[in-house]
């Protein structure tokens, strides 16, 4: 598909894979985006998952015919983008890889020896293709250490690697101007929370660095090509990396026999009764983690609850807390609740995890022994009210 003069989309859709990175649910699939710049010199920007190589090669040849490819720009070495590298070299043996020093080390580690003609670039280096001159900007830990972005000043195009990408296969159109892209914005938020939530500081550094560029088009490796929505997608990264939230409460719980669920429902009721309009409840035994993480990144308050289990915390609740402890989620208002039958451990364990998360406590924990009594439910409602007031004020 032609994007603009001399620039073509040659990516593919994956509607088969169930989980991205073997972890994150893909109800709408995912795209692997690659771009072809057909100038005096021809450059591919990133490749695709090797499983789709036949389709990928067909798309390249539909543009070039039998002409060669001169360069392969590698912005990111994750195998869903570099997986076709070895086969590309077989079909285009004269191709020269372009990447930074860490990229080339990974090429050797994943795909064997580098070629003598490969080009190692440093931050700010440029490569002329003819009409287009590409400049390379290192963006380490966005989200691997070798990550860089490539900028074409001729049209203000940023080839951004995984940055500004999202879950969701493309449904016919590639450009944001040719589709209803609201769904992809929410999938970008989910992608950020799942993949980049640990790397908020490097994201902020990269945004500051890229602010000097006149970016009119973003060609990411996942999702639509952004043009009219460029300010909006950059703002998603700004908000999520800076911890900017909107008033709302996410209630996350795990429950074996319904007692913790009853208190979780009471927390939600208390928040709603206090006037908070955004209240989201996740049963962690059912909700997929990436959707839960996205909501926690969006909203300003979090309530976490679970029962004591095997002398610790109910596993699905502890799994969420482990994920949060490795992400930058400071600044949220937090309260938690938990029950036990003979050994009180759930509340203590959640409190210990907050030593890593460093969220601000909005209320004292609610704890009960054995069944969820009327008193426990009332204290749950009060906890929800306190969280609602904390984010609304």
C-alpha cells in the first residue's frame, strides 16, 4: 500500500496468535509493520515475524519487481520485527544492514555473523537515499537497549519502532485518516501498560529528545500509520509515562468462595455513592492482566483485595502486585482489603508490595475473619468512599 511518494507499507497481519510475547491477550490480533522507501537507493525499515515471510516477500516484490534492496534499517531487534532478517539476506544478498552498535551485537547473537558491508550508526548519524535523508536517534530502553528511531525530514516521517504502536490487526486501511481509530487508541494504552510500563523514565527521555523534530507522520511497527492523530498518540505516551490520570477507581480482587467478592462489590458501591462516575471492577481470576494494567494506568485510585491462601496471598492477586511492583505506578491512591480463616496474611502481603509500588494510602485496610460480615461490608463501603473522595478532590 502506498503511503506517500516513494513510501510503501509492506507489513502483515497476525490474526492467529493468542498472546503477544506469550503473555498478553490478543482478541483483535496484531500487525507487524514494515516500510519500503523506494528512492535512488531502496531501504526497508524493519521486517516482520518470520512466519509471514512468503507474504512479506510478495509485497516487497509487488513494489520493486526484480530490483534489489540496498539497506535494511533495524530500529528494534525483537524477533517479531527482525525475524525475517536471515531470509531477507538470502533473497537480497547485497543488502546492507543499518543499525547501532548494540543492534549489530544482537544481529550476531540471533542470526549469525554480520556482513562486512553493514553500517554501524551513532546517535544523529545520517544516511542519504536520494530524495530522503534518514537520521538516526538512539532511544535506549524503549523498550530494549538497542532501540532507535529513524527520521526522514523530507516529509516529517518518524519510523518509531515499537514506540506509538498498539495491539490490533489492521482492517483494510493503514492510515489513520482512512479508519475509525478510537479502538487503536485504547489498544495503545493497553500496549503501553503491558510492554512499556516499566520504562516510563526512558519514555520521558525519548519524548524530550524527539520534541525537537517536526513529526508529521509516525510509522510504528504495530498498528496504524499516524498522521492527523500524531498529537493524540504522543499525548498518550506523555500521560502514561508521567503518571497523569483521570478521576476513577479500579477495584481488583480475587475470591475463592465469594467473601472477598462481596467486599469488593461494597468498595465499588461506596465509591459510586460518593459520586465517582468511573468505577471499574476486575475479578482477577477472569480479567486478562493487560486490560487490568491499562485501567490502573488510566485512573487515579486502586483498591486491591484477596484472601489469605497457603499462608500468603491468593495467587492471582499476588500476580497483579508483582506486575505493578515492576512498573512505574507511583502517585495513585491506594487502599486494600483481605480476609482470612485462621491466619492473617493477605493484608500484610499487600502492604509489603506497596513498599515497592509506593502508592499513597487513602484509607486504612479492611480485614475480616472468616465470613464477610455486615461490619466488613460497611467498612468496605467506607473504603470506597475514601478512595473516591481522594481522587475527586
